[in-house]
């Protein structure tokens, strides 16, 4: 019978390994401690490569850095600033709706509860949890495709989608790891534990990983 995964060991290894990888762009804006910048950069990042997100965020935040300033931008100018992020036309409208909601209902401030964030237009659980942890420094578990894939591949959870993974992790993952779990698994998934043909030969977790779903590796 296979031993239960020691998540403490996994986290310790990941902390060492991810130091050699670039910080995801949303993590860069976390350093500003501005929940609004984290929120908007996260919206831009959805289904978009980090390089494109970083460049779009820089262009946009050079023009506006608050809900009021951003809402004052002509829609066409906002759209040009964030192009070519994926679904840039839809995201333009979503960002404007978010800004209007923040001004009308929250005094221009980004909510600091999961429920408050989820009530914002176009904000799902992944975005809400990321803003909660990176923007407000409050406990949350942000589950994207990397966190979902690696948590299952390791054998730590057995779930079918990111939402199921979040709730499974809320039950199982020690709370002291909630805020850093996404920060560790995302760069690891981007650089080593790829969706197809992961670099198992280079992985320091290969001795404890269940390799669920892995049919081919390097």
C-alpha cells in the first residue's frame, strides 16, 4: 500500500526549487500590496500567457491605477491598452463593470472577503482567492489548472475540476500553506511539471509522486 503523501516535504522541496523560476506576473503586482492592481492583472491573465499579461498590465496601469481613473478611460483606449490579451473585448467590458461596482457599492475599494469578491462581475473562485491571498494577505486557496493538475498528479487529491480541488484542499491542506500553495505550484507547473510529457527526470518530487495521469515523461 502506498504511503500517504507528506505535504510538508513537498512544500519544502517546492520552496527550494521555484527560486530558479520567474515569478508569475500576478505575483509581481502582489508586491505593490494594492488589491485593485492584483484584481485587474488577474482578470487580464485569464487564458493569457504571462508575457502578454505583463505587457498589457504595464500599459494599462501607466494610464490608470484606480477604479475611478480606469473607468474614466474611453472604452476604446482601454481596449487598445490591454490588446492582445485573450478575449480582450470581453475583458474590457468586465473591467469597466468591476470598476463601476467598486465605486457604487464599495467606495472604490476591493472587497476583502471571498463572498464580496465573488459578487463582482466576472470574478470566479480562482480570481477571488488570488486577490484574497495576494492582494489582502488573507487565507485562501487559489486553484488554477497547474494547482489542479499537480495536486492530482502527486496523489494528494483525487478530483475532476479546479473547484473540486479547491474544496478538497480546504479540507486537507494545512492552513499555514494556503497562501503559498498557488505561488509554489504555478511556476513549477509552468516550467517543469507540464501537462504533457512533464520533466520527471528533473523533478525532485519524483520519489514521492504518484504520477497520476502521466503516460509519457521526459
